[in-house]
C-alpha cells in the first residue's frame, strides 16, 4: 500500500514536469526545423546511435523534419515520433514507436508498418532478410538482430526498428535499448551531440591548418638553405 501511494506521487510529479517542459520542446522543435540535417548530425555524433544508421539510412534521415518523445498523461505509456518530409523512400510522413506498460515488468511495443515505395522495402530490412552486411552495434550484445527486442545487436537498417510489435518482459532483461537512449539521452540533449559534430569538424580544420602551416615552414626553411648555399658558392 505504501509503495503504491509513493508510486502515485511520483506519477503526479512526472505529469506536472511533462506539462512544464512540453512548450519548451515544441519551441525547440520549431527552431531545429530551420537547421539543415540537425537530427542526422545528432544521431551520427551519438556514440551509441551512430552505428545504427547505414549509408542508405543517412540519405533518408536528411528528410527527417522533427523528432518528438512524449509520455501519455498516465506516464505509464509513451511514444516516439519521427516526422519526415515528403521523400522518395516511403509514403509515411510520421513513423511512430509506442510503448504501453501494463505492470512493473510487462511492456507492449507497437511500431509503424512503413509503407515503402516500390523497390525500397527489401533494402531497409522490413522483410527480415538476414543476408547482406550485418554489423555489430555493441560488442557486448549477443543479439543477431536488434529489431527482435530493441537491443543494440545486429541489423542492416535503423528503419527495421519500427517494424516489430511485441510484448516484452523486463524481468527477463529484455527492453528496447534504442528507445531508452533516444528518450533518456538524445531527446533531452540533442544540442550536445549536434555541437559535438561541429566541434570535431572545427578541430579537424585546425589540425589541417596546423599541418599546412608546418609544411609551409618546412618549405621556407628549405628555400632559405638553398639561398645560403648559393651565396656560399658565389
């Protein structure tokens, strides 16, 4: 009884917090929409999410207009929306992953059945094709495909993550790692990862400038040595 009362109070606080932060996130999304490739850059700069995007996925992510993560009012369920502009890959403008928590250990997960345009579906893992180039998303994972339980195992495309509807038992150690990372880290802190990419690019530019400067110094030293040698010969 005490635990239930404490849990209800936690839910009430989370509901109030969600109401406060919602307008801030809405305003933030409006600003982000004006920044080219914002979410693609943030994903590629995230240490856990960057390996989930194949080269083909990255082409689609250029059409990602906004990302939304929201808890429902009861805080016991929520969803992640990926809102896309019109694109040559699929008909959908919104890809959604929904989570409903029935009790402390059981979660039902629903995802959008993507309406791929002709010739596109097989390229993005929706047919559960086990052929092609599979790569590990986390060395410690033993999963063969992260679409089976949302864990960071092996998969040919990030978009296969949307295709599964399942019920998982967290008591068995199963949970959607991709959703957890997006909700708990990327969504609250997208600028952190977007700025990381810009800082890394700036550092590379500085390194290139330094290397060019060293090369120019060496060339100047060689010219000075040649001039000194010519004067001595004269």
